[in-house]
C-alpha cells in the first residue's frame, strides 16, 4: 500500500465487528493519489494523500 510522501499517512489496521460480535481483521486505506509535483525545483511523480493536496502542502506541476 502506498504512503503519502509528505505526511507518511498509510493504511491502518483494526478489527471488524459484526452485529453478532464476530470479529475479523480489516484494513482502512488512505485516499492516496499519484500526482506530478514540484520536488526540489523539478517535476516528479509522487504519492500524496488528498488531505495534503487540499491543504496546499504540495505544489502541483
């Protein structure tokens, strides 16, 4: 699973609990996009979460 190149956000793991309280493992995936961004003055393709994109932490190319 990809991680955000800015904040390091990735997948989270936990336990899914049904109505009858049977438990099984599950995974929450972060909303990560592959974007062209300016890194050290040159455009580069990096994986970034949408919260970093919205907050303006990434300069798009």
